């Protein structure tokens, strides 16, 4: 804790209160010594107590005002930090969404290119099979057509399975991004001390 307070106004108010208390106490002591203090001491004791209570209330008001200003500054700083964290999380979520979109587009492009190549190979094989059937190689043509059909069916099933796997993976990643943990707000404010502390 710093010896010099952050607020010069509070320091000046405390100094005024201390000097006022010292001046009134000195005046009270001087007046008590100038009079018959043995008979009037209860009056001077009551005056001293009343002045002490008034100065204590004044100091309490100054401390409460300073505490309120400090609490306001802390609350403002915490809300700014919370806003920065929220903006950063939103930026990260948007960045992750863009990267997911790029990955999905890349997967679609690669699967389309593979489909085109596979289609060309299967089409060529079917063409060769039909040509062989027309040129009297019926058995060899049927075997070639069966192989081409099996390859086309296998590639089609594999492409559908891969698409389903990619969709499940992207959905799981999207769920992970959507579930941001929120920390419950706790007010971190200085507590008032009890009278016994």
C-alpha cells in the first residue's frame, strides 16, 4: 500500500480535518486551563467528545468517497477487460469459422477432382467392355463391364462414406467452437470491515 494516496483531494481534506481537530483541541485545553476546570471538566469532556465524533464522521465520509471512486475505477477497468476478452473470443470464433469453410471447400474440390478422374477411368473401362462385346469377345467384355461396375460402385460408396465422415467431423468442430465457457461474474469489490476488525 502506498503512503501517498492517489487522490490529492482526499489528502488535503484529511489534513484540513487533522489541523482543525488539533486547533479545536488546543483551544479547548487552553480554555479549560483558563477557567475553573475542576468544576467545568464534564462540559469540556463532552465538547471534546463531540468534536472527536464530528471529525471521525468527516474522515469516514472522505474515506467512503475515496473508496467509491476506487470501486468505480476498478469496475470500469474490469468491464473494459471483459469487453476485450469478448471481442477476442469473437474474432477467434470468426477465424475458426473461416478456416473450417476453407477446409470444407478444399475437401469438396479434391473430391470433385477425384470423382472426375474416377468417372473417366470407369467410363473408359465401360467403353472398352462394350467394344469387346461388339467385337465378339463376349466373356472378356462381360468381365470388363463387371469390373468397371464394381469399381464405380466401390468408388461411389467410398465417396459417400468420406462425405459423411467429413460432415460429422465438421459438425463436431462447429459444436466445440459454439460451446464457449462463460465465467460467472463475481463482483470483486473491497468489503467493508466490521466494527470488530
